[in-house]
């Protein structure tokens, strides 16, 4: 037996981890735009990166290093260092070379505009402001934000039966270019659990599928998506099931937070698909629903237009049949294999549910045992406003 | 040798074809909402239908009839007769049974809201207003519109070397739920060419791929998509190459008109993809670009944000490499294998091009010989407005 205790903290929850955020002048108005995560001993690293073939320079830089341990991650927002070619890689080398000597094998991570070289001098000057003794979770979590409207952090203390304990803490950013094709955001998770590199990579891979890869804001997969899990083993404690469960809760929470903070989004919708031919087809249906513009705009309009849900299920490519399909908004069934008359009372009930900030839409395809749950949001005027002129 | 002459007409261009539109009270304010296409002799039919598994009742009704000839198509807007089960099929039978006896094997086609039974009595009463001697192309083309802001018609007279001639005329509707997965709209094409059923089906299939299937407004595939080509052979003339060329021009024109009239769209963008590994991968890239929300909102903002184009190419799944990719807005190259500095002058030139109502974005992937051209539009506030509460 073990206990998960949620603690009011972020990446500094785990022993020996430090973090802070500062302003280096990349964002206007002295907003924080650079952060670090530092461990006072070396860490093993587990990670997942974007599937986008135009992989950003920091990810290519990381991959080129092969197997290594590190004690430092440098993160900047406002500039993605993507589509910057070999010069983008060289910029990272030059920046990291200026860091103090207690930093070993530093890693860089960037998010922001694509296709512009990093403002190298500003970043080098910014890094000189870092104080490695700081544990300011909030400052770090704010500094990595782009169009996010709130910072995203969570941490658990895991207490094992023998009284020993370990921590997992995390911060993430992400509000647009969020798509269920991969992790699709930046997320940094720290732990002092005594977990092996292989174990933590396996557990990370397992949970990415049902958390970050099940979240969609706009169906666009970014060039910079990164999930990084750093472990320094300092607690000396570990329990596989407890670690896995805590990590799952952290990743699911952050995935949902990103969708809730989706650009212009006013609603977080959970799509629970069941009765599909198999799990893969359920996933296809769930993701089609999270990405359908017609479903998303109906959600925004609080219009219980279940016909668009049915149409999207039918267009998804998965096996489906109108005489087997059931659709519900929470506990209100709005379509039942063609045998239900969608009357005004039902419409009103469904419309009431759609006014909530978060609710579930269930589709039972009535064909097999496949199921999958995905997280989506609505699409309103604000999404257009934010993205019609992102760069200025 | 042959000549294609564009004529100012629609479905009545071909000899022996009649059409009209009337108001049956389905739409408010006495707007036209029912149309017919009638031929005074029996027609062979070629067709393509939606790939959506929630196929609407009129399409299932058509398919159930097997091989047949007809002289009459009845079309209504405002109600799609989709997700209406067996009752929806029975409604069609009852409506068609009331038509006058000169009508043989009539076909029905519907577009509008999903999941509501047809107002049968109104439609039966409306059909009694039809005058089969009318040749009012405009009235018919307007009656089949839903969120369309203009009607879509075109016709060609094809003059062959020996002086004989035939006609092809067409009307279409479509502005939303337009996706490159299939025909994705209603389109009725008539011809008096002496073409066999098999020939015209083959030619229709050939051109659907590069016209209607290359057009996207919002990536949603409707339940009712229909392209129907009716031939009565009255001209006695035919020439395969001329027929194919004229039909291609008609289908391409209507596909582009639908995108130009895309819900809330202000721009028609042609994506010319070349240098892909093969034609299939070029198609994947072209369609990813037409459907990317980030690309569409940047178009709306007239922001030459080529980084989003590069990112979408990279995320599409096609083989791609930033050191081989070139991106141009018309003749202005904005990204050239990482070797170009995107300066203010280039940005200004690209921004000028984006102010146009129609322009081309080219991506040369620099990998192979594959190419494909697709038609897309921008996404602005109006799309959200139109779709947030479509039903009321």
C-alpha cells in the first residue's frame, strides 16, 4: 500500500531540485521569458519529443548528444529556435558554453515563434541572472508560458508502506498548436525517486498515450513538443506502481490544464468513446471529435447539435452505424439508435449541460469493446483573434 | 480538334433539361428551398457520394434502387434527412409517390440540418408547385443553397470538328462541412452528350480526385455529399477528350467556387505542392495545409507566417526536411532550404500578396517528383459566428 499526497508545489517538490524564472527582454514589458531547472546532483533523463519532421534545433541538439546525464535545463519562451538550420544548433552550443562550471551537460528547450534566430546575446545575459539556489516554482512556470493564460504546475508526495517517500513535481506550458499526435507542448517533470532510466522511460511512454496524446486544442502538432522527466534518486525510495500512478495523475492533470487553457477556449470537453470495433478505432473517433471544427463551434455556441457529433463519428473512418450509435451529454441521452425522439425538454437539458465549464460527451458505437477517452475544447472568436496575428 | 465555349447558363444548358426552384416554407421569409431537374427523356446517371458512414437517407434510398434510369431529381435544402433511420427512407418513398405520372424513377437529394425528420407535408405541397416546362437555372441554383452566399453554376457548349455539338451544365451548393475526403457537397450536372453510363462514370471518378476532393473549407465530411451527372444523349454528339476536358473545367470551377464561398472565408488559396516523395505524399501535405487552423487563421490575419506552413508540412507525416524545403507566396520565395534571410522587404511583399482575394502558396519539398494541388480558404470570426448556432 502507498499514499499519494498532492503538495502545493511544482518542479521543486523533489529533493535537490531548484528552479526560477527571469526576464531577459525576449517578451515585452519585462515579462519573465527564461527559466531553469537545476538539480544539485546529476539526473537520469526520460523524454518524448514531437513527431513533427521539422524538429526544432533544441530537440535535434539534445538527440545528437546520445546517452548522457545532466543537472540543468535552460528554457526560453517567445522564440522556438525552429527552422533555423545548423545556425540554430550552433546558437545553442554558444549559449550553453557560457554557463557556470557546476553545470554538467546542460540541455536547452525553446518555445515561441518559428523561423527566427534566437536573440543569443539577450539569452546569454539572461542566464547570468540565474540564481541556482532559488526554488521559485511559480516564476519558472510563468517564464515558459507563451499564449497560456495561467501557469500549469502540480506535485505529489508518494508515501510508501515502510514510511519512506519520494516526490514527483512538474510544470508545463501549452495552449495552442496542441494536437493528439504527440506530447505537443513543453513539460518538465522532476523526481527524487530512485527509479532507473529504463523504468521511467517505459512508464512515461505508457502514460503519454492517454494523457498528452489524448489532448487537442487545434490539431496542429508543433515543432518543439517536449516532455522531459529528470530523476536524481535523492529520496532513495521507489515503488513502481505508486510512481506510475502518481506520474499518470500528473500528466493527465497537465494535459487537461492545457486544453482548459486552449487558445480562446471556454469549455473543457471529455469525449468518452466506447463500443468501438477496437481501442484503435475508439481513439480515431475520439480524436476526430476533438478536432472537428463543426463540433467545436457548436460547443462554443452551447448548441446541442448532436447531428454534427454523429456526422463526425461517421466521417472518422471507424466502423459505425446509425442503428447502433448512442450519444449522451453527461447523463442525458440525445440519440439512441434512432429510437429516441429528441424533444424540446431533452434539448433544454443538454443545453444546460453545455453551459458548464467542463462536461463529458459519450458515444457508444455499439459494435465492439474498444474504448478511448480524449480531451478537447471549443473554438470561439478568441482563437481566431489570438492566431490571426500571433507574431506581432 | 474541338472548341469549349462557356455559355451563360446552368443545368438547362443541355437540350431537353428543365429546372426551377420554389419556396415550400422550409426556409423562413419565403426563400426558395425546393428545386427540381427534369429531362423530357430518360437519363443515364453517374454519381459519387459521401464516404461518411452515417450516410443520409436520400443516398441510401438511391443506392437501394440498384441500376436504373430516371428523368427527375427533387432537391430540398434546410433539412438533410440524415440520422433519421428507416423513417427517413419511408418519408422519401411517400414524397416521391405523390409526383405526377410522367416522372419515372424519381431521385431525391437533401441538404441542411442533421437529425430532424423531413417536413413531409410541406415538401409534398411544394412539389405540386413545380412547373416542368420551366428552365430557370437561377431559381434552382438558389433553392439548393444553405449557408452559401452566392449560387454556383456553369455550362459549356462543346463544338466538335464535324460541326456537331453537345452541352454540359451544372449547379452546386456548398460552403461548410467541406473536406477533401469526398465530393462533399451537392452538385448536379446535366449533359445531352451521347455518352455511355460507364464512360461518364469513369470520367467523373477521374476528375473528382483533383477537383471536389481537393477542396476544403473546414475538414468536415458531410452526411449528404452528392455529385450526380445525368445524360439524355439528345445532341447525338460525343467526343471523349472534349467531354472530359469540359467536365474537368466545370468540376474544378465549382470546387473553387465552393471554397471561395467557404463559411466566413475571405480568401481562396491554391496550395501547389511539388517535390514530394510521390503524388500521395504531395496530396497529404496539400490537404494538411488546407485544414491547419494555424495556417488558416494566419491567412485571415494576412500574416506571412511561413513558420506555420513549414510546421504543418513537417507534421503531415510526409517525408520532409528543412534543408530541402522551399516556400513561396506567388513569386516571392519566403523560405529557401534555410539559406534565405526573411527580411522586412520580403515580409512586406508577402503581406501584400496575402491581401489578394485569391493567391497561390507553393511548397517544393525537394525530395522527389510527387505533386498535388489543393484549394483552401482562411478562417475568421464569421466561420465561428455561422457555426456556433447554425440551427437557429
